[in-house]
């Protein structure tokens, strides 16, 4: 599968680029533009190319070694450039979260998609049916977790005039979580009901281990393992009802916190068993992060040998004001970066007349407004920053940062532009 990637011409909507380059095709700026030049606007989020490429190769390699297929969750970036790189590295397909996201990537050429959600909107069901009816090579798997959901799909498809059954995956949830079957005794019933439908095909079972919550300690790891083993049991209950010999039975999970546990609990379980495909749907791994996911990975490392993922996002911001000795007001806010999994982490300092970034004293963001952030020293001492100085921050939870930018510069280790990532939120 290959995706079409539209070219990008810089205009006034692209806050990540200097106004002097409006009207320029970004391809002509590669190798010419340095994001740390004095006239480059801030705030700006950049992606470090070496880390991005490393993460894509690393997770694909783990999947290959573990006997798993990879369908990365593209809702993290909504970027055709990133998705294309993941597919080129060997991804089996892509994952998306909503019908509108599927429409976008369908228009870009995607032909194997896991829609990791229930679909209950009649217009979305009819559109999906039309797309699959018109193209025998297009597969879109969606979730079901109840007889009501199955009947809603069937009624809508019967009105549309069925020409091709929709493949569905039974979602397994957890008490207090979001969608998904709570009582595993219902799995066989739903599997039988789906396999007997004229409008649907039973394609597999799936879930998301990230809905298992708790303090970051060994109990959380035990609870996630329990969930994965329940998913295995659900698969065993549903497999006898899978009758489509042309397609393997899918067992799918996927976040970016517990990748190696999934490889151990699921990948190794069915590695040698024909007719089962374990599909990992991780998304945030592609840029990793500097705080939220990193903490989960540190916990997992206490029991598993981890692959090395590198933070690829960096936010550059200037000091706007120094109203108090230990406080600097930065020129970014919630409109520029996600803060739901922790505030950005200060990593580097660049003097306003400097050209090379250096170390920054121990400090932290303590509050964020829409367009301002509050940086304080941890010791409470005076902060060695001047108005106009720049600070480079690591970012947590990339999902809620990518959606703040239409175009994101990709840079090398010298901060020189090597390309761009478009986002289609």
C-alpha cells in the first residue's frame, strides 16, 4: 500500500514557518532553512528526523521478530508523510479512530484500515459500505461489543442494499473503561451472532490495554497482563466461529506503553499457529515522548527487556518576560502543545545572540495558559535566562501536540530542515 502525499506551499496559515517564505514549496527549502536561525518564529514544534526514523525501524523490527503485524495508530499524527514511512518500513496496515479519519486516509490511498471503534452513525456505515463495494481490495475492520450494535449495522446495511459484508472485530473492555465487552461469557454469543449474519463477517477480537488504570507499580503490570490473557481467552472462544478461510483471525491490541508485554503475551502465543494474525496498533511510539510514556516505559523495564525508543518532538520557545527572579514567561501555551500528560520538559537553552544550544539549569514548567507558559527553577533561585533567549522543550503525549500544527518542520541534528509533516485533523 502506498499513500499519496500532497505537496506543501507555505502560506499565512502555517505558523511553523517565517513569513518571508510564504509562497515557497517546502521541498525547495530543504537543506536551506535552520530553525535555530535568529529570524525563525517561535513557538515552533519540530520533529527530529533521526529519532523519527529510528522509532519506525525499531518497532517494525520488534514486530517482525515477535511474529506480529503492525497497523500503527495514525490518529497520533494524522500525517501522510509519517504513515507512508511506516508502511514503507513494513507495516501491514494502519489504524484510525473515527470514520472521518478513515475518509481522509482513504482519499490518500489507504486500503487496509482498522477503525478501532464502534460505528453507529448510519451515514458513516453507508459510506464505508459503498467504499468497500466499489473496491474489492479495500478492507476496513470496525468494532462491535453488543447485539444492539450488530443489529444497527445490519439494519443500515440492509437499507443500503448489501453488496459486500463488513468485517468486524469484537472489542473486549474492562469495568469502568470505555467501550468493549465486560463479560467474557458474551464473546462466544457475539461471535456466533456475527458469523451467522448476512451483513457482517467475524474478523477477530481486539482491545486496548491502555484502559487498564492504576498507580505506576507492579500491580499495574499484573493487571495489564491479566487483561491480555483475558483477550487470549476471548480469542479462543471466538475462533471456532471464524469461517473466512481467506483471511486470518485477527487478535489486536495496541498502545505505546506495554509493547514488549504484548509481544510476550500475544505475539509468542500464536507465532507458530496458522490462521491467526496478532496486530499491534501502537501510535505514539513514532515520536515517543519526554515524560508521560517515558514513565510507563521505565515501569515496564523493571520486568521486561525494552526496545529503545527516542523522543522525536521538540518545542522551541522564547522568553517573553522576567517579572520575578525565579520566573520566566515563555511564548507558548495550550494552543501549541499538549499538556494532558504533563507539561513540556526544559532540555536546552539558546542565548538570543547564540547559535549553538547548551544545557539549561534544573527548571520546570509550573503552569500553562492559552499562549503563555511559566518556567521556574526547581531550587527557587534566580533563573539564568534573558528576554529573547530560547528554550528547547521535550513534549509529552504527542497526540495532543500534532493537532496544534498544520505543518511541522522535520530537522536533522544541526536543526536544518530535511522535510515537513502535514497533519489532517
